[in-house]
């Protein structure tokens, strides 16, 4: 009887832990899927100005950190409202005309 009770308690513990892990992963995936980050280079003669954009498709405000492969440090912070697109300059004077954007956002 004790072994049956242990088995039931262990199964309940495993199921509750699995449900928690699955819900945590789903919420992270949902947040990452509702915004996009991309870069643009504005031509200034023979030089370029780098801009990074964040499009927020989430229902919440996002706090984001963005950078480019050309200028990874320091990262630039920006806040983006629901349904909004914000941009920030990451490099005012570069020779590179095609930067790649990187970043991460979280609910504010």
C-alpha cells in the first residue's frame, strides 16, 4: 500500500513539474515571437548611419536592448509600446552599409 502511495505521489510531482516547465517555455516563446528587430543603414555620402528598429506586435510594453554586428558595444536601450515601431541610432558614422541587428526584449 505504501509503495502505491509513493508511486502516485511521484507521478503527481512529475506531472506538476512538467506542466510548469511547459508553461514557462510557452510564455518565453510567445514573448519572443511577438516582436521583430532589424537594422538599416542610411547613406551619408561615402559613410552610413546605422539604425535598429523594433516592431512590437505584443499586447504589452517592451523594454529592449539592441545592437549591431558592427557596433555591439554599448548596447542601446529602448522602450516600445504595443503595436508600435521604435528606432535607435547605434552608429552615426560607419563605413559598413549592411549592418545586422541583434537584441532582446522583455515585458516592461
